[in-house]
C-alpha cells in the first residue's frame, strides 16, 4: 500500500499509523492546573498502593521524586518513614494521608505531591507486557486545594521493564504540571 503512494504521502501515512499505534498504548488526562513555583518548598507524600503488588506506591514515589528534581524542584522533602501506608494488614490509608498532609504543612511546605497506583504489573500471557496506571495530584497546602491533577495508564512492549513504563508515564503526567 505505501509503495503506491507518493513519497510525501507515504511518510505522512506511516507517521499517522505510528502515532495511532503508540496512542493505543497509553491514555492520560490532566487538569489545566495553577502555576506552581519550582523554588517553593515541596513535599512528597505517600502514593497509595491500590494494587496487589507490594510496594508499588513506594516505587512510584521514588520515580516521581527523581523526576520532580529533574524538573528543578530542589526544595523537595520526603515524608517520614512512620507515615508509610504500605502495610498488608492495616488499610488506614485516609488517616495516613491526613497525617502526611499535616506533617507537610507543619514542615512549611507550600506544595505536596501525592496520588495512587491503580495498576503495576506484567499482563498475563505469552508476551507479559508491563502495565501501569497512576493518579497524581499536587495539593496547595496554603489553601488545601488541588493545584494540579493527572491520571494515566500506559502499557509497554513485552521486553520493556515495568519501571521504564512507569517512568515514562510519570514523566508525561508531570510534564503537564505548570511548574515554573
């Protein structure tokens, strides 16, 4: 089919087909969000794990922390380990989140990144494709309002690492945040 098209049309058709193929592997939505100062004091709060994979929230936190620092957020604090909600037997997630928000406000942070992991696995089957689903939000701790939020899901190829798919998704989600 492409051999019968003129060269410019063939390139355009191939580009559209490639874009359609890649778009089928991910979906993302985000709020327009307010402009947030990268030089303000930020806090990384727990990312809830809504999967059956142990420590998926902690893994997402580690990636998000590094990507925020790469975006120039230097004044980023991590929550104390005592506020880690990764337990198998006590799903007291809301209390942990409230305690983490209080800790961040008391520490003088202006913004706090939090969220949830909804999928973190290799799909069952011969190819075992990695799949990640996340929701992230930045809370303006001065007002208590959500300054920015995004949700997305992404799957990768069978030989791709799950952490690589997660990193790509978190990078794409954070790219929509207006951190200036």
